[in-house]
């Protein structure tokens, strides 16, 4: 926002940042240079990390509450739905099950960010042994061209997507 004029008639750029995370608030305003300096100081004294962790915790709590609410009203349990996918497609090999889990999370639940705990919980909910070293499976599926990570996410496996070859592989497994 452009605004306040000082005595020398030059424009001073103003900035404002307000973040509320539970009982913790950050409210910084002033000249852009001052706000930038305060943010740099917050990063050095771990205030920023604390705020980010609280936001992550709040997000996780909201996801857990949504899952609990869905179970309470009788919506189909995700574990049952994923187990049906694995069983109906006769996916017995762990890499194929991991590929199916990514497919299920992306295309059925429309989840774009699936850290290992989310994938492992899906397996647990389905009564299937979790993959263990998930990164190993995801990296091998990427090497085989069955998964990819969009360039904007770098090389973070938690954003993996099925490629056309990955979809074809799952289709082939379900018809064999």
C-alpha cells in the first residue's frame, strides 16, 4: 500500500502483516523496511517456526475433526473404500498398493499434499500393512515413470501424481 508522505514529500511504502494462530498473534506494521527487519528477527529467534508449527497443528486437528465427523454421520470409511480398491484390482505387490494409494488420495479424496503419515494411515485404516520406507517405493515408482512430482513442488514426494503410464499400469493390474 502506498500512503504516508513524510516531510520531504517522498512516498514511504507501508506494509502490514497480521497472523493469528490460536492464542498467539503477530501484528507487524510500518515501513516495508521495518516489517522486513522484524520478520528477519522473528526467523532468527524461532518465533516464525513456532507460528508455522501452530498452523500445521491446527490444520492437522481440523483434518482429524473432519474425519471424525464423517465417521459419526456414517459416511463411507476411507479405509474400507481403499481396501475395496486394492482387493477389486487384485493389488498384492506393495509398489502397486502404494501407486493405488496415491491414486486414491489424489483422485478420490482430492488431497494434493500427502505426507508419509497420511499414506501410512490410509493403509492402516484399510487393514493393510503400511509400506514402511515409503520414500523408497515412491522413488522407484518415479524412476519407472509411473509417478511424477509437478515442477513447482521440487522433488517432494508428498506431491506425487500418477502419470498416464501409472494409470495404465493400475488399469492393467485390475484386468489381469
